[in-house]
C-alpha cells in the first residue's frame, strides 16, 4: 500500500504545487512563519525536475513536461532562449528527467522519447547525438536521473520498471545504477555500478568520489539511504515516507535529501558509510531537485520555482 501511495502521488505531481499553494493561503500566520524557504532564483519555472550546476557559476535546469533546458547565469539572470530542447513523452513519470554537464562544458540529458524509450544524449553543443538507447519506460519507477562521475562517465539510475523480478538479473537494466561512456554508441553496454534498487532517482558523488543513493522503497519496506558504489553497504532507513527525489553531497561528511512527499530538504551526516539525520529541515518547499553550486550555495526546486540557500546553510 505504501508503494502504491507513493506512486500515485508522483503521478499527480503537477497538481501538488496547486494544492500546496491553496493550503498555504489557509494557514495561520504562526504556521506560515514555521515554513522555511530559500531565496527565489527562478520564479514561474515549469516543473524543473533536473538541475545541473555550472563550473563557471549558475546552473542549468530541465523542464520535465516541455523538454526544454534553460540556463541561469551566475548573476541570477535567466537566459531567454533554451540551451536545448528534446521531444518527450510525459505520461506517468516520463519526460525530461536528467541533465548533466561534463568538465568540457558538454551538456547531456536523459529523457523519455515520444515512442516511450528512455534515452541519453548529448544535447549541447549541437548537433544532438544519442549516447544510449535505454529500455522501454513505464508509467512508474522509470528512474532517469543523470550525473557525471569523477572519471568522466555518465551515471544513470534505472528503476525496477514495474518488473521487480528482473532487478537481480545482471543482463537487465532494472533497479540498477549504470555507467555510460559519453562518447559511446547508442548500443553500448553500460557497466553496472550497483543493483538491488527500487527507484534510485536520488544520488550524487561526494568530492572524494563516494556514490550515495536515496532509494524509494518497495512495498511496505522503509526507504533507504546507502552507498551505491560498494557491495553490501550499511543501510540507513528513513523514518517516514519521503519519496526521495534528489540527493546532493555538500562534502564528504554531509548529504542533503529532498523528499517529494515530505517537501523537506533534510541534512544527514555520514561516518563509516552510515548516515544520520541532523535535525530540523533546511527548507520546507523542496520537492524535485537539489544541487550544490560552484560558490557553495544550495539550489533546489519544486514544481514552479528554483530557490537558493546561502553557502554553509
């Protein structure tokens, strides 16, 4: 029942922002004071489900429903023209799902095409080039978050694609973190970094190269926070239904986790491959993504905005 509830909520993601706004209007003044929000960087953003920091400052964000990738300069100015755009299917959890930037400034994205295939491609500079032709997507548990690894490869998380029986199959992408050659052919065979996941949409590398994952739980099992690059790592169980939508490593000892259900940005400290929550949330309006900008500020998003918190928050 818990898994069904999480998935239904994710399918109705566009409506959440409307309902939350309505609830906010009904709050008392005291309740409103308890909400914690960052400074608005981009207002009226169209479901910015993917964020990627830029080395020179600023960030890129991807709009899940339109397939457009927009650029925000270091001074906070939103450029009028998209960096790139892809055609997407938006049924269920589909759409533009991930954006990553290489150390040479190349922009990669992951998305579900109109034919339903999950793909990864280089989208800027043009012309666009397909990097990997992935599996058929599903309405639920497709995954699709994308990032770059310390060795320059692309890493994508794939959910169980509603076929949990295939998660243990090493020849299938279901329930795995996969590493891709950004210069490879679309038919390349990815390297499996780890498996056994339900929907690993929230993951990031720490500065030391440790890969941390916050996984949505299958069935009634607790959601998990653990290393995604070692075998049989210690597991931290989240204490309440969260639907982790993003994870960012502030440094080698501190993680941030954004929850679609809780809409909170929570801090965790790590030691000996274990994680521990630190207390009150840093923000109470984070539902989609979180990244660390080059100047140390924390950028996060919900259904209609991108916001920032000061460095050291």
